[in-house]
């Protein structure tokens, strides 16, 4: 294998994307800020509509429920509070955020108390007097029970998102508001009044339901991502599956229900046939979604397995080449050691050549490299030879 192939082991794109990129923090902050801005603009627009008698801002379409001034004020306060939470550091929220959320909790709690006790506390028409000619109601100016409950839960959810220790509760507190507002939107789409109105009490307006749903999603997006929301926004396989299936199944079921309700309303079929048609469509289309996502996950997993096998083969080849290089290096080291062990010495004068190619006596060479010091003596053979030479001379 070529050297360039081995170097590709360090490239970050070697493995396929198992689940695709998750939802970035910047994207979540954009969603939160957009939802905050829309809520604030919606609340301010409706308040201006009440102030200047612009009915299109109060009730969107003639005959629909109106958004009450207190509801508009809650939208404005919640939007401003959510925007401020996205511009401040976690757990260092400005005091005005607590003030705004406290005001929303107070108004909603007092409204629910009025419904429970039947007493009028004088807060319903505090900002503007209601117009009974638009949508007659038993309690003029009072926001719907569902609306008050939704804003109460969203204010608590917004407060919980300000700390990592309570951030896990953000999604659970916002969930009731998302469900109730979703039911109200389905009620308007299907023409089922009981989904957005309770008896003779005020109904949740269409733009109120849409605004509450978008604001709830924005609050969840702006909170620290923990629990299921953290999984939903992650880049893991579970997050990828959730992001694909959750919106698709929700929209699909909504459209199937709307088609059934529209067909029954047009007299194309009766109730029993409509129910059977809805069940059959769900049984047909839901498996298609599951199989489609399962196929994608299977292909991704197969690519991952092939990439892992390729990496394993490259690692084996790399280990073999490293072992071969190590053996070559060890052989070279051994050769160097053998050369270092050879000490050049003159056969005539017995002087030794050092690394600088200088010839020096054995005594000087050893003394320069060790702590050894030499003393003079004579071995018996040399002594006998010297005595023999002296006698021969005489």
C-alpha cells in the first residue's frame, strides 16, 4: 500500500456520516430569537388592533374568536422575556425576565381563579373593553381557559430554562402548551369547535393557537438541550431518526385526518367508511415512512461497516510496515554497535586511534574515557627477557 494511502487514516472524512449533522447551537438560538420576535410582534400588533379597532388583527377572519388584550400582553411579555434570555448568559438572566414571567403567571393564575370561583377580579378588561358584537362570550375580555393554562405553563418553562439544574423540566412544562395549541389548530382545520372552545367560555383564537405553539417551540429551542430534546438535536443515530420521523408522522397523520373530515363534510362517505379509510391510510403510509428511514439507516450502517473494515485492513498493513521498519532500525543499531566495538590499534607502536583520528597511547586513551589511572610495573615475562638481554650484553 502506498504511503499516501496510509496518511489518509488521519483524514476526518474517512468514515461516512452515521446520522448526519445535528442541530447546531447557533440554529437553536436563531429559532428561539425568531419565535421571541414573532410572539412580541404578534402581541403588539393585536394590542394596536384593539387600540385602533382593526378587526383583522383582533380575530384574523370574521366569525372567529378574538385574541383578548390580556392574551396579547402575555405574548408581548413572553416574547421580550425569551429574547432577553437569549442575549444573557445562563443563570445570569436580567431581573426584568423574572418580572415579566411573574406578571404572566399572575395574570393567568388570576384568570383561572376567576373561572374556578366565578368571581370577577377586574382584570379581564383592564387594558381594553371587549366588543361583544365580534364574538359574544359569557365573560367579556377574559382569555380562554386553555390560553391561560398554556401561558402559565410556558412562563414556568421559561423560568426553568434559566438554570442547568432545572433545564430538564423546560420541555415537560412546555409540552402541555404545545399539545393544547396543537389540538386547537386541528380543531380549526377540522371544523371541530370543541377542540378550541369549552362550553360557553371564551374560545382560543386561531392566531393565539398558532402563536402559542410557535412560542412553545422557541422556548424549548432556547433552553439547554437535555433529555429527549438533547437527543432530538444531537448528531447521533437516534437524533437523526427522531428528526426524520417525528415531523413526518405528525404531518402525515394531520393530513389524513383532515382528508377524512373534509370528505365526510362533503358527503362523499359516512362516518364508518371515513374511519376505515383513515385507518387504512395510516396502515399504508406509516410503514412506508418506517421502511424508507430503515433503508437509509441500513445503507449508512453498511457504509460504516465497510469503512471500519477498511480501517482495520489499513491498520494491519500499517502495523506490518512499522514492524518491518523497527526490525531494519534494530539491525542498523546492531551494526553501529559492532562498529563501535572495534578499536583501531597500531600493531607496531600499540597506539590507539580515537574518534578524531588522532593516535594516542593506550594509557592516554583509557585515562581520557575512564577514571582509571596507570602505574608502572613489569610482568614476569618482560622482566626475564630484560635480565636475559642484560646478561647477553655483558
